[in-house]
C-alpha cells in the first residue's frame, strides 16, 4: 500500500516539475516575495524626518539637538524660526516630527526645574509615530541621565509634552481600518475578475462567447462590471462599519473618497482581467491573483512605511494601485482631504487602469485567433 501511495506521489511530483508554468510558480514568486518581504516589511525606522523649532538657542538645547543629529534614527531636514511653519511641514508630510524648544529651556535646565520639550507628531500612521516617539524618548533619557550625573542630582529636568496631529490619541484602528477598505476591495475585485475568463475556458463556454454578436471590447466591459459593482458594495459596507461601529471620523469629502475607489477599481479590474486572460484554469487564476496581492499589500504602505524602504523598492511602489488608495482613504478619513488635494493620487490609478486594460484587450484578441 505504501509503495502505491509513494508511486502516486512521485507521479504528482513529476507532473508538477514537467509543466513549465508550474515550475515558474514554484521558483519565481517565492524568490520575488522573499526579496519584497526582506527589504520592504520592516518596522525599523532609520531616517525619521525631523524639523527643529528652537526658541532657546542655549547650551542645553544645542546639546540635545547634537544628540538628535548623531542618532542614526533621525534626519534633521529643516530648522524653522516661527510657529506658523509647523503646520505646513506636518500637513505636507515633509517631516514626521517637529521638536520645539521653548525660550526658557536651557535656563530651566540650569536651575534644575522642569523644562518642557514639545514634540509634535504626525499621527496618521500611529505605529510609526509611536516608534519615532520611543526613539526621541531614549535620547531624552540619556540627556537627563547625563545632566544628573554631571550635577550630582537625582532630578530629571527635561520632560516631553506630546501632541499628535490627525490621530490625537494615536489609536491604531484609525490608521488600520481605513486601509482595510482598500485591502478587502482589492482581494474581492481581483478574485472576481481573475476568475471570469478562466472560468469560461475551463467550462468550455469561451468559444461560444466568441460567436455571440458581442465585440471583444463589449465582452471585456461585461466581465469588468461585476467586479466594479461588487467592489463598490464591499467598500461601502466597510466605510459604514468604520464610521458607525468603530467611530472613526470621516472628515473629508465622501465624493472624493468614492472617486478614488472608482479609479482604484478600474486599475484592479484591469489587473484581474489581465491575469484571467493569461491563465487557462481557475486554479492558475487564483494563484496569479495571490502572487500579485501579497507584494501589493506589502508595497502599499498598509503596515510598514514606504519611506523606510530601499529606494529601488520605493520606485516599484508607484506601480501599486493600492498605495494610492490608502493615501486617499486615510487622507479623507483623518485629514479631511478634498478633490484638489487628492489629484496626485487619482491620475496614477487612471494610467495603471487604462494600461492594464489595453494590455488585456491585446491579449484577449491574440488568444482569440
């Protein structure tokens, strides 16, 4: 009995290894995904962008700034000289953090009394904000310990006052749940469209479809519409759940959010149909969708910040439509973004959508003849 089972197993191994497509799936995607995960999926922050607002200019503030400059975790991108410059830097994501030294910081340190240090954080990504806050806390701890040792005192004079923008309480759900809108919409839409043409081929009805009065373009539109409609319904359900169940504020334009969803669905449908046109069976379609989805989620910035990825990986993220939708959903929910602010996220999805649909149309015609 064991020999018969072993013989069947060997036959299956040979069947997989003899098939070129099966060999490609076994070797190529795992290597590609390993590289993506290895370089892109990291929670370490090595270059947190920091702006310094120093009203003190005393010895203690200069010493603290030198410790920030010497840290591998921070990059000081700008020194500002008025409070009005803080908001644009955070709003435009030029800096993740602004450190504000009050005018009496050094004087209070010398007196050994409490010297507040204000840290203003971009709270849109609560995980990144908390990690960067812990980094600055470690610098503060070393600064206080050094001062206490030099002056023979047990007092720790400097303390941090935290203010997080957009996500005041740094609740992770406010960052994660708007991202889930894009994640689930991508999964559902991609699977529905990736299976559409492959299902026809596997069922033997693809040739019958070709002899109908419908043109190839009409067939593709008919295949695309269910994915778009289902994706919109799924996204609407998640948006309502986020607002009314999880109490996440929807501060921006609902129309701007749905325009982003439609353009994202256009690009997702194009990718799904392209996969469906290339493959032959539904099993291959599911594998193709999975091969695309895993890197797409990692490269989107859903869990780990894009800014901390290697430069080459950051360039690849521009091909990922999920990257743009996450910026749109989080921008509308947390920042109150409108159409004008989100235009830089709209047009790349239009380009991706029309490019993938054009390739799909070409492949569809090629497979017909």
